[in-house]
C-alpha cells in the first residue's frame, strides 16, 4: 500500500495528520474521499482551514495544487 505522501501535493506532515486520524495509506484516503477524510482530520485535532481542505480535494483528483480554474475559481 502506498504512503499518503505519495499522492501529489500531500507532504509528510499531511500524512502524519492522516495517520493520527486513522487513515493509514493512500488507498484508504481515496476510499474515504475528501469530505469524510477531512472530517476525520478535524475530529483528531487538525485546525480547520479552507486551504487544507482544498489541497486534499485537488490532490485526490490528481491535480496540481494551483489548478483552480473557471467557475471553481469564483467560489
């Protein structure tokens, strides 16, 4: 099973936060999806911030962190 930090944009610090939330590998993170995974992160002490959520959503889509375009950028 691949490390969470193998997912583009997710560094070892994000991986550590995921491990604290009981998310042990990249496959588990993908299976949970961004909403459920981020909820777990918040439940285990990660401070809420839109950038952390945005990075997770974009990472799980396999996109670079700065790839926000069009209507998505206007939200």
